[in-house]
C-alpha cells in the first residue's frame, strides 16, 4: 500500500488561507498578494478575463515555440497582474512593505501562519 496521502475533494478545493489583513493568500507556505479589493466587479471581471487569455497565449506560444509571441504574452500577463494589484505598487496605503512571494514563516505573518497548524 502506498504511503502517499491523497487529498479529499474537499481538501483539494478548499480556498487558500487569507492573512488577517486580507492582503495575501498562502499557497504551499508562500504569500501571494491578493487582488485589489477596491476594484469594482466589472473591472475585476475584465482584468481576470484578460489575465486568463494572456496565460492561454503563453501556453500556445510555448507549444508553438514562438519566442516573440511568448514575450508578448508574458508582457500581457504581467500587465494584467499589475492592473489587478497582484504585482507592482501595493494597493494599501499604510506604507507596510510588500511581503509577496516570501515564505509565510519568514514574515510578519509567521505567528498567524503557525497558529493555522499547517506545514511547508
């Protein structure tokens, strides 16, 4: 019998934890900046659609081995993520530095994260 743990469908589809201030989600122990909550629903929908289209374009360019298309698609992904507030200037105004992409255990959220009882 395998010692691998298979996640239940509930575990696999559970949303990632969100930091108490709502700025980040935690995926595999790493902080990722959330979308700017000040975007209205239509802006968010349009920008998310553009992000998904750009990601599909990255996949197509990789599959087609088209370096120019890949560079253009990655630029579109970056621009969409900046517009969503997930990259670029932070969307909060209290001058707290961005901790995106850092391991939660190595940030000011370490105690909160440890209290979740998650590892990795």
